[in-house]
C-alpha cells in the first residue's frame, strides 16, 4: 500500500461539487455549486462520498433553517464513502469504506468530499452494500438509542408509532430481537410490510377508534414502553395508553401535557436527539453513536435486520429538492439515498 503522503497528493482535486441551501425556505430550493475541498485537522479524515441517506430532519431544517448554520449550507447528515486522506497513524486507513452521522452544526455531506472526525466513523463490512449502509445512521441509531432509553426487555409490550417509517422499521426488528411484544401503527397498505418485520399487532393510524382497538388487543395493563415518533396530540394519547410509570421515548418536541395525566400516569419521559451529541460537544456521546453504528452494520452484515426499500436519487439540486419535498409530504415508506460516487 502507498503511504499516506503519496496517496494524498495523487490526482487530488482542489474543488468539489456540492448541493447547498442558499437560505431556508418553505419551497426548499437547492443549488448545485463548486466549493473548495474541506481542510482537515490532524484527527479528521477526508472521505470521498459515495452515498448520502436522506432523512425527514433534512427536509425540516431546509424549510426552517438551523441557528448554527452558515449559508450557503451543504445539506445531508448520513454518509458512506472511502477514506482518501488521513494523517499517518490515524485509523481508519486510506481505502477503508466508512459510514457516519454528521455534525448538524457544521457543513453537511451532500458533496463529493466531506471531512469527519476519525472517532465518529464506523468501517463498513465488505459484505454490506454502500447504498444499504447509507440508510442506517440516523434512523437506525435513533431506533437503538430509543430502545435503550426505554430499557426494553423480554416480555415487555411496546407501541412503536409509524412502524412503516425508517425509524419504525428498524425499531420493530430490534424490539423483537429483545423479546418484546410489538404493537405498531401504520397506514393500511403498509400492514403487510410491518407484519413481515415482526410486528405482533398492527393498527391503522387513520382509524377513528384507534385507542379503543388498541385497548381491546392490549388489555387493561397498558404499554410498558412507547416509541413516540409523531409528537403533538399523539404523545398525550400514548401516555394515556401506558401503564403507571411506563416509559416513553419521544423523537419530537413535547406538547403541553395535561397535569392530571402526568400525576395519574407518572410517565418516565426520555428525549432522543442524535444532534445533541454534537451540539453538547460530548465526545462520549459521539463515540457512543459510533458504537451504535457498529452494532447496526454488524446486524446488517449477519442478516439479522433488513433495511427499508431504497430509492436512488440523482446527485443534482433539482432531484434532491424533489426528494426532500417527498419527505415533507409524508407517506414515504422506503429510504431515499443520493448516489454521489460508486
């Protein structure tokens, strides 16, 4: 193998294509631009990006903006690519394929090259496709961290909201692996999908008698745990469906919860925020995300989990803008992945 110094100087470009947000807007209008290559410090890797997984949070902040962003801002948080530059002795090595969830406060990964701290990446096993790995970071880590917060164990009953969404699909599989009885909500046309993933009881979230039907199937005891990915009024409903001192992990901001409900149910409420690991500058939390990435990749390599169906998106501003609008509109059950290099 060539040394790091030689490799870093062979055919190294000085600029790169990127997709940027000039300003936050409800219309989500992105632009194709040329930018200088990122400059890495001694603990950062330069990665040639192959695939970027899109998430609802990308669309949300494209519309609303984020306080720490400088514009034009490169969107995208979930990436897979090949390490092309690293300081001598730094791990992973040049030529390794890596996966990571990027720092939301910095420039994103919808670009031909990106920089990332070496401790924040996981090496992708040879038998895992790069496009499939790109579906894992945000949705997969959110599911795992939520289940950890919920302390899901053998025999627990858990309600996983939006089971056909990417987080829901991963959460169903890992909850079943832990021995839980899984209840989930999904549109009727997705019931077959979530049943195949392992859900024990499935309910149409459009059903006006949803609560009554859940109580009839669950019995009087209430859920041990709830993974609440919807928020708003659904959070109140889910607390009502929990047992006394049950556990709920929320992926969205909390609503104003009725005081009587809080006293009557005494819920243990946990908040899941991958972004917080970066925003709090918590090295421990950032490394934990890397450990979770390893867990996800290992499960995928062993065939114990499956990823959502992938729709490949072209690497241009028009197609990515369209894909983000699809995320906003909802009802999309697979995973949109932008193909940068392959």
